[in-house]
C-alpha cells in the first residue's frame, strides 16, 4: 500500500502531521520536456504517477486525469507518458501554450526542417521600419531598440509557419528567450530590471532553445498519445453537463505567493494575448488585485478560514482581503471538483502553508475543512518535504531562488490533501 504515515480527518494544525517519504522523491530521471520553459514553483513530475498508484490502491479506476490549475503542463505530460487521457485548464494563456507544446507529439524531422526555415526567414527578412512594439512603453522599459527589432523579426519569421502545433512549438521557444534577451533580473521571481545585465543575442538564444526543445521532444516521442484537452479559462467559471474525470491532481497557487500575470508579462505582450498584462490579474486565485467585498467574503468562510483572516487583518488589511478572497475561491474550487468527478473519484491537492508577519496561514487545514463540508470522504493529509531539486526553499535578498541554505527559507514542506467523491 502506497504511503503509511498520514492523518485522516481534520487536525487543527497541519504542522502536527509527521512527514512522510512516499511523496518526497521520484524513482527515475525527469524527462527534458519538463524543462523546455521556465515556470515558477513547478509541480514535481513524479507526483502524478505516484498519485495514480495511490488512487488505484484505494479502488479508483483511473480512466481520465485532470489538472484544474495545469500551469506549464507537468501533469499533462506525465498523463501522456502513462497513456492516460487528460483534461486540463489554466487562466494563464502562457501556461496553456507551454502545456500544449509539452504534451504534444512531433515528427523530429519536421521540427528540424521548420527550425531551419525560421532561421533562414529571419536572416533574409527585414524587420518593419518601426515595429509596433517600439511604441509600447512597457516594451521599451524591458528592451533596447535592437532587441525589440530582432524579436519582432523573429516572431514574424515564426508566423510564416502553418498554424497548429508546430508553430506553437516555436512560439513556446520564442517565449522562453524573452527574459534572457531583456533587462529582466536573471532568476528573479519579481519584475526587476538589472541595469548591469548584458542581454542575450536573440538569434543565438533562439537557436540554443530550439535545439534543446527538439532534443527534449525526441526524448518522449515514443510514448503513445492519449486523448488530451487543454483549455485556457477559469475553472471556477466552467460548467459541466456531467462528471467526466476520475482523478484530479493539482497544485493551487499559494495565498498571494505569485502574481503570474506580472511574471509572464513579456510573453503575454509579445504573443498578443493582451494589450495590457494587468488585465490578466483579474480572476486569478491568490491575486492581491481582486475586486471583492471583504465582509461578504468573510461570511462565506468556514471557522478555520475566518480565524486566519481576522488575525491577518490585524497585521495588514490588504493581505487579509486577498486571503479572504483566496479562501472563498478555494472553497468554490472544491465544489467544482465535486461536479467534475465521477462517483468514487479522487481529488489530490498539493498545497503549502504560508506565514505573513507572524500569522500562520494553514491552507491545508482550510482545504480539508472545505472537502469535509462538500461531503468528500476518506479525507487524508500527508506532509512532504520540498526537495531542492524541484523547488529550492531559499531566496536571496533580491527575491531570487537560491540553493544557499544561509538565505531566507520560504518553502521547505507542503501537504498532499486527498478526498473521495461520494456523489
């Protein structure tokens, strides 16, 4: 039986749960395809096959896997490797682009042919006399004129390819060179300019990125392609005519941990997903920029959520408001999971606890309460260590992830919360 040291039911403090090694490490090398695009706090790939084993040992027949916050598609690719149909969604269009590209099948010879064609077109074609990006104040903030012209020319070359998965493959490569070719502070999780940075050459960065991605695609090409659907949208706004999934494996955003719209602003602007990246903050779970009525949100919280929010309110009103909205959205998420799951299906959340100005935010305990309120059964919580290989738990003074154990520790553990749908 998978795992062995877990807690059933509702414990007041998740930190009282003893750690368990089952969810800590995988048994094989992670495919290169998981590394084709930078993405903050990526979901550990080994969780998916372990979750399937965990569910099956508890009597769940796993005919379809879903990830409702699919991010850059880690669960999508792992479902493909398992030969299991997959459904995923994310509110972030950059995330769903990466997820689609990561979990698709390609002919390596065609990738090589298209790569040569894009570079050839780039070398021959002149950029417009004045790319429209030069008139964009945000673009000029991040790039010098030479880089803007080069990137505009490269994007134009990629768009000569036929629409579909191969064009998306090269747009994904384009997306991943946008920070290295800009003034963005390397490895920073916040939008910060590095005034001393020497931005990468656009052509060279693209060729290196494409070469790596083609190698990565070959690495997973031998896996059979199962039915797969990945959509851009807010899971909370979706309706389902009937339950359609057996196992939901997902990792929700932490409370106000990242502003994903801000982190991916270069890609959303260059790929024409929006004319103002700030619009993509709307509806994002965990965002500080929610427009909501605080007292109305508080009325919807369970006891655990209310206690946390009012302790936060004494420390900082804005953080308390964002946390209240986060908790409301997480409860709505659990309700939506119940609608999507077939009877007897299972949901598995990987979620971390946070702390702000001395106030502990026990997301795991709140989530357990939500599952209980929505009539989930066999609710179990296990505690796992965050390994440095998947997400380093330290940040330096500039907010960058670092392996330096003398730096500020922010992530050292998280929790796996599971429940069965009794509907």
